[in-house]
């Protein structure tokens, strides 16, 4: 297929349903129907979900190829893998289809089939570093370290391939007992500056596992100097310092990271081990886990910058090599969240082992993904079970409260936040969130005095917190209360977050309520630029336009607000304004605002 034809297909057929595309054969492609023989690898099926051409429809080379391309564009790796497999079965000598099928099987976590296709690529003489990693990984899992090292000869092209295969090969050599050769393999890797932290970290972990604590310390110090924000680097540094008898320095490293990200559960566990005085084991000792570690590190980095297909392939292989790799499972779950596949995210987070430090974090994310699926009952049950296990787990409590609040179950959410506050023996600055969220619920339940008390307590704990300043200030403005104080709060919030459309809207609305309509228009226009799809902000701008005599523009903004799915109780008000405009006395003029401010 030519590039022009590919572009045309992507543009014209990108929105077609997969079932329809699977039936479609373009005249420029083969359209002969071919059956799949029993000896060929079968179409992927998970549970009751069938991927690939539906059983009641004919399989065609062109239809399966086009459907596979479309599924790939949509990052539906399960469907893409199944469709490409069908196309490959129809044209088994097509090396392009073979490589695509392999990669998509790997990205979808079908490791048995990915290994099968990797072997086929190797037999066909196709030079592909990912297939080499898969075959080398299979040898590592079998304990055949020499075969694994042989599968990863240093012929890969490109920085990513070179670093992946080079460090993986080093772990195979380590497994074969060739520690010095393994360390030399990593040390000899030449590439961009970002190579350095990976090289130093793996050399440190390998030397530590081999009992060479001085070499381990030298390398982990270099890794720490290059990146003081990486959990795995911090953890390895603290472990290796302790192993070298420098426990106080190890604790200081953990303390420094705590100031950046407090109480990370993985590092909390490491701290407990160090303080206990128990022997500190290496972070990695098994060659397969070492290969898994480099694949996780690179896969997570690729996923943050796009490249979801390759990222999932790396992370799936990492989990295959080390099913206990909790960081890889968390990274895979996060990637699925970013591409809006909550069911696959749940599947990934479920791979985190029961005894893992990040297990509760993973379970909380599972609850959030049930909420994304609009399965409130399952989300509530899942998070409720976590709270029942540990009623002092504030993160689970806040998450459940937020889930309930997102469904406008404000009374239930208020009770959950109150339950969390009741577990506290001492109120700390970090607890401002509980008061803030409970205040939101109470405001929505028309319990204004209690809500205001919560907001002010949140500000006492976290002065100048822009979210609280904005919410409290906006609520006061909306009720015509304490307008001078409210305006100062919102102005401070805008100063702290000048590009937050919601906060800029609050400032514009405060000016509106004070009768300062020209200033309101200026701020609300900027808020709409920052948040063009928010119905409330567009509605507010319409009101301000009306007050300054720009009535055609006012109706345009109200019509736009109407089309942006406003709250159910706001829609009739917007429709009335479109039909009738604002009455002359509809807003609070400056004199009335001054009176409310003094009396409120």
C-alpha cells in the first residue's frame, strides 16, 4: 500500500466500525477469502470477548489488514493483534505482517504467541531487536544464560535498541557467572547523556548482587548525582549505603526524598528494613528480574512521551520476565489510563502482588477505574473494602469521598470525609484536603455555615491555598456575602494560578457581582480562552456582555453555554436568557453589593 493510499485510508475510514472495516476490501488489495487452518495460531479470545473478525463473517486479507490498521490507530492492541494475525495467516510469507503481528501480540501481553512469532522472525533472518529480547528473555527464564547472551549480540541499531539489548545481555552474562564481563558490557555502552543513569544504576545493582559493594557504591553515587528524583535510584542508593556501613547517610537520602514526595510506600518499607538493622538484600539478584528492570525503566519513559505501542510491549515483557515487578504493573496501568482503557488498567493494576509495597496504591487506582467505567457500585465496594481493612487509610477515604462527590452523592461523601477526620489523633497541615472536600459537600448540601468553617480550617492549615481561596471566595461572591474579602481571596488565587480558567472565572464573576462589568468582561473573556468548553464560564461571559450592552454577543455566549451540556438545573435559566435576555434589575449593582458586603 502506498503512503498516499495509507493516508487516504486513515482520513476516510478512521471512524468506521471494526466490524464493517473487516468486511471491506479495497480494489488495490487482494480480496480473496482465505480460511484459517487449524495448525495456525488461533485468534485471540479473552473471556467472552472475541477479537478479530466475528465468527459469522468471512475473513479476507484486505479486510483484516485494514481493520488491524484501524485498531492500531485506536490503540486497541487486542483487536489489532487479532486482525493482523488473520492477515498473516492469509499471507504467511509477508514479513511486514509478521513483524506487526509479533509487536502487537507482545503489546497485548500474549507472550506465548509473541515468542512463537519472534522465533519465526529469527528463522526468516529478520533483524528486530524486540524479537531478540523476547527470545533472550525466554532463555533467561529457562536458566540458559549462554543462549540468552548469544541471542543478544551487540548489533542493534539506535540508542533505545542498543541500551535495551546491551543491559539485557549483561544480565545474561551475570547469570552465566561472568560478572566482570557483564559489568564491562554495560560500561562499554556508548550513547546519549540519558544512558548514564541507566548504566550506572544497573552496574550498581549488578555489583551489589555479586557482593562487590565498593563498585556498587561508586556507580550508585553516579546514578544519584544524575537523577535524585527516581524512586529506584533512591532505593538502591539507600540499600547500598547501608550495606557499606553508612546507615546514617542512607536515612538522610531517604529524608531528602521525603521532602520531595513524602512517605512513598516503597521507600517507607526500605526505611523500616534499614532501621531494623536486618541485612539489606540487593534490589535485584535474578538475571530475569534485571532484564525486566531495564525494560520497565525504558518502557515507562517511552510511555510518558507517547509511543504507547512500544511502551506496552516493553512493560508486558518486563512483567513476563518478573511477575512481581510492581513498578512495571503500575506503569502499565497508568499507560492504559492515559489512553482511556480503564478495563485494561484494572487488569494491569491487578498484577501487583499482594505483599507488594504498592499494592494499596494499585487497589485505589482499580477503584478509580471502576468509577471511570461508571460502575459506581463496584468502585464503592472496592474502595470501601480497603477502608474496612484499614480505617486510618486517608488516601482510600479521600478517593472514595471524591468518587461519591463526582456522582453528586454529597451526603454520603460528607460522611466519608468526616469518617476520615474522626480517625485523626492530631490535625496536620496535610489534612487540609479533607476539610476542603468536606466543605464542598456541605456547600452543595446548603450547609453554608459548616462549609465556610471547613474552608477556613483548610486555609488555616494551608494558608494561601489557591483551590480553597477560589472556592470560598467564589461561594461568598455567588451568595453576595463579604464581597470585599471574597474579592481579595480570588485575586490572591489568580495571582497564584494565573492560567487556571476556573479561578480567572471566579475573579470575573466577583467583578460582575460588584457591578464592575467592564472589568468582568475582561476577566471572563480570558477565562473562556483558558476554558472554552466550560458552560458556566460561557454563561457568565454572556451575562457580562449583556450588562455592557453587547447583546448579540451575550446571546451567542448563552447559546454556546446551552450546547456545552450545562447542569440540569441551569439549562432552563440559560434558555430563558436566550429568549428574554436579563431583566434590568437581574444583577447585583454596586450599591447593593456594598450593602451585602457590610452586612454579610
